[in-house]
C-alpha cells in the first residue's frame, strides 16, 4: 500500500497532520525570518531555538534510521539438508543444499537467502516431485530467487542449490568477543605449521554460517537439519544432533550423517573435523563426548569431569530436563572466541587442551557451565534478535555463579560475580547503553560486558528480590512456554509476573531498557547507637540514567549474631532508621555484595579491620583485606594477616599471601609468621594458595628455602612447581647448579618454561636460541602471551642467537594470529627490536593490519612515541 492510498483512506489523520506541519512551519519561519522588530539578543534566541529544533529532528530521524528490528519473517525454513566436502588446498567447501520451506504468512513469489561469497552452479525449485530451474540474482551476500508463482503459507516446497563456498573471501572484521567472520575455518590445511594439527571447525554466531551454507541467517527462524560430511576415514567428525550413519566411500574417504530432529536457529549449526581422541561419559541416558587432540584424553577426562553433575544440577534447578539427545564438547586450535554453544556440540578454545598434569589445576568449570547453560538459554529458547542478546548471554554468565554457589559455596560464587561487575564498571567508563538495544551498527557490537556481565548481575538481583523459589519457578515457566521458540525481554518479564503476581515493569525498565547504573553514597549516623540511621543519595546523572528503585539489605552483628533489615530505595535522597535498640557501632551496607551499584561511604581502616574480624561472609572479609591493602594501612593489615592466613575462604588466604609479598620484612620480624607461610606452601588444600606462599617466601629469602623449592619444583601441580622453580631462579647469595634448571628445560607447560627462560636471560646463557623458538612453537594459549616477552628480551640481548628468526616469528604472530592477546604479546615482544629502523617499519606495517580498535590505539601510542625517540 503506497502513501497516496493511505492518505485517501485517512482524511482526519491527514488534516491533523497538515495543521501540525503548518504550525511548525510558521513557528520556524517566524523565528528565522521575521526579525525586524527583535533586538540582537532576541534574534540569537530565536536562531538558537531553530537550531535546537533541527537538532531534535535530526536526532529522531537518526534513531529511526539506526533502529535494528528483528528480521521480518517472510519464509520459514522447516528443514535443511546439506551434503558437504572440502578442498583443503583451496580452502573451499563444495556443497549441495536442499531447503524445505514455506511462506510464513503473506503470499509471495520472491525468496531471499543469505549466502556469503558463494559460486552457485545450480539452483532448482522442487514441489510435488517436480523440479524446475529458476531465475535468480546474486550479489555475493544474498540470493534473490524468483519463484515460479505466488505461493501461500499452505504451500511447502524445496530449493536445491549446488555451490562452492569460499570462507576466506572477505574474511576479517568481527568483534572483541568473536574475532573473525569466516564462519568455517581450515586450521593448517596443508600440514605446514609445526606442532599444529589439521582441523576444520565452524563458528556461526552471529550471522556467519551463511558463509558455508545457504539459509535465512537470523536467530528467529528455526529448522531441523541433516548434515552429511565427507571426511578422510582417518579423521573424526562431530556435529549437531546424532550420528545416524557412516558410509565408506573408498579412496580413504567416509561420509558421516549428523541429524538434528529438533529445531534450532541457523547460527547454532556446527561441526568440527580433526584427528580427535574421545572420552565417553553419560548423564542418565544422554551420551556425552569430550573430544580433544590425541594425547590429551586424560586431561580432557579431568577438565570436563563435572559435566554430568552440571547437567543434573541445571536440569533439577530449572525443572526442565536437558532437552537434547546428546552433548559433545570439542577443543580446537585457534578458535575465534572463548567457546560457542552450538546445539548439542559446544566448541572450545585450546586453553582447555590440557595434559593430565595440567588439568590438576584446571579452573575451566566456569566456561563449561556457561556453554552448557546455553543449551537451555539460547538453544532451546532463543532470543528473537541480537538486540535481546542478554537473554542468551546474561543467563549463561549467571550460570557460572549458580554452579559455583552449588559446587564450591556462596563466597566463591560472589567472587565470580564481583569480577563480572568490575568488568561491567570498566566498560561503563567509556560507554553506557541499555541492555536491550536496537541501535547497534553491527550485531557483534552486542557482545560486550553489558550483555554478559551486567546481564548476569541483574538476574542475580532479581533472584534476591523475588526469592529463589519464585525465581526458578519463573524460569521454568519461561522455558516451558517458549520451548523451541524465540523470545524478547517482555516474555521474560511476563513469565516472572505470571509466577509472582507482581508488576515488574519498574525492575525491567530501569535495568534492561535504560542505560547506566546507580551511584549510591551512604552516610551512617552513629550518634544514637540504639537507633542507627543512615542516608542514601543517588548521585548518577538523572538526565541520562534512571532514578532507581533498589531493594537494599543492611546488617549488623550483636554478640556474634547477624541481624539484618531490608529497605527499598525510591528517592534521590532518603533516610532510614534501624530501630536496633541494642547499641551497635558498625553497620554493613550490602554485606553480601548483591547490588550492581557504584557505592561510596566513608570508612576508616579500623572499621575495615572490624569488618574483616566480624563478617561471616568470606566475600566481605576479602573486600576488607583488599581495601586495607589498597589504602596501605600497614598497622591494621599486620594485625590481621595471621588470622587471614587461616581463613576458611581460600581467596582470603591467597590475598593475604599476596600482601605479604609486598611486606617481606614481616616474615623476618615474626618468625612464627614465616613458619606458617612455609606450612601453607607444603600443605594448603588449594594449589593456588600454596603457589602464593612460595612466591611470598621467594620475595622474603629465596636462599633460606632452597630445599623447599627443590622439593616442590617436583610437585604434581604446575602452579606449585612453577612458583618453586621461580624461587630457585631468584636465589641471590648462592648460585644454583645449572643442571637443576636444565632438568626442567624439556617441560612444555609455560609455568615451568618461564622460570627457565628467566634463568637463561638473567645468567646470559648462550646457545639457547633454538630452545626459545621451539618453546614459542609449542606453548599455546595464555602461556604463549607471557612467554613472548621473554622471547623478545632474549634475542634483543643476544641477537647472534637468531634475531631474524625471532623477529619473523613475532611479526607473523602479530599480523595473523586470531587471538588479540597473542597479537598484543607479539607486539610487546617486538618492542625490544624497535631501535632498528627496518624492524620498526615492519612492526608499523603489521600494526596497520590490525582491526581491533583497542589494539590499534595501543599500537599507535607506542609507535608514535618510538618515532619521536628515533
């Protein structure tokens, strides 16, 4: 329906619109033209009003232009069948796609499919057993298909396409969370990279699976699927759903059939191909598989060992049984994200590829829980559009808290929650946007600490407000009502309202639909100790941020017993009285750290010490210790450190040991304290605490603990052994026998390699160039980031050992590694060679290829400084 028809059918609307238009026109015209009787100040005001009005119009027009709606559904794909083979030499995909579909509601004769960087060989329309070719257009991103006639939503048909996909074309881009957009990745396809196995894996989020199969690449369309993969018979494939068949094709090839009988969105389609070893497990009658490079199976068994218990816990908690027929977890090389929750087959970064010994200290439960929870929140019930991403990622982030709370206790869960809120606050310094937002430029923009960290913290606040029983009942209703469907934020709100009976618009409006966060300042009046009062003021910019309604708990202790009171903050400034009757002299505000808010309050070191000594919550004791350390409150710290070393919460013990590293003289002044640290190094139940104790002893007097370091450098825990070995390296009064250090030179774990590297550099050991290059090619993940600095330092000090090889290695990593932190580490390693103009030029050339905006700024800062120096 065009504009003229609309006006003819709506004369009253049209007349009113004309009147408004002429009123605005005359108003603007008067202000901008009729100025003969106005003085200069009045003219300026009139012009300013006109400019303000134009700015308002431009802002509102821009808002309309920038709005990113949910994809309009014109067709519904019911089933996708793919037959795929791969050219490793060309890094292409040969595919045959058969899409079963129908119009969604309106009759139509034109179909658009997402298909990025394809070469299309054939395209046919199939209906009632008949096949006919169709006219179509293609712009390298979408196929515009002209159907043979206008089809209604009662017409089911098929589209068959034979094609070649080129994932490498137009690659790059991405975001901080998803660092590339190829959709399908060949890893070392020609077996030319040392210590790197050949693999293929996919990563479809957000709209990148259309790089390897034609589809409607939008989360609000769901379909069942069958993917046939032609692979070498020596390799293993892992895909969505169930492996229903394998055909031996001869010539060393096999075809695997992966079937998904339950519908899911296109971005969740996935597979991985490689020479994987497999660990089998199960939960009830659901088979589980942990796939990893051969040789790492024992490590995978430990890393993923809690998966059955997690599935059981989440199924029980939500009242919705794990909804899929199996669950596989695959560890790959060079993944472009931390992990991805593809339906029934999550794919993980190589940091989860651990040996059995490395897995002793594995702390990967958080990411395993995150991807698993997505199988409910994201896969089973999927956000309608990327604007609602937090309905996927906020829940997945909160699952990390829930698992820690169940498995390791409330304090450990709160420690994770605080880390997430700090991540959000850091991001909030440079941007504050609503969680649900439709004005993003690219869908990848949604993958930020707002969607993840803030989203999870908000869900926790909602749980604390509603109570656990109502909260989980609400989640059960939400999942059950929208099973295999798509949702937006109002669906979540209405699910909770259905359960609890309360209008929750106030909560969702301020937390999901508005930007920013509360900034709360507290003042406590202790003048009447039997009726303590406190005032809370909201200091956030109310022009940009809501005036919040915030449920708040305050607490105090009497004779060791905790008392509390809940209040609701509803005003910009508000005073509350405790009516506590029994005298108290310390009030805790949000002692359990449940509120997402920037809180300020005047507290002195003595009060913080009392918080440490009084609170029953480890997270509050941790906060007190951390605050005293930041304040450098030496007297108060020294008085509580012995108690902190015996705290039941491991993080408090670890924090205390970190503080001792800064004050090693305490160990000299108090021999009993030194003996306590030594006992912790040998016997603590947590390896990270033992390592912290060794670091403290090393800072104090490494020579005195030589025997301890020698003994514990052989510990089964790399955390412990690495700290012990570094202790040996830092000895001063006696030179360590080089054979002791050389005994660890063949280690491959970075915690052991770095002390050896430090020893070689500090002691100017020649002939170690090949060793450094070999380790750089062997170490992976975050360990490589740390090692690259040592690599650069060794060769910059001893260029005769092979400077050219080192520089080439670092430049290659900086220019092409998929992980931003590795590119950063390579750049930092290269800075040691920047006094050479030719190398500096090459560094600048590599920097010019960078797409990550944060890294670009970092590079520019240092490169400009180097140019000034040179």
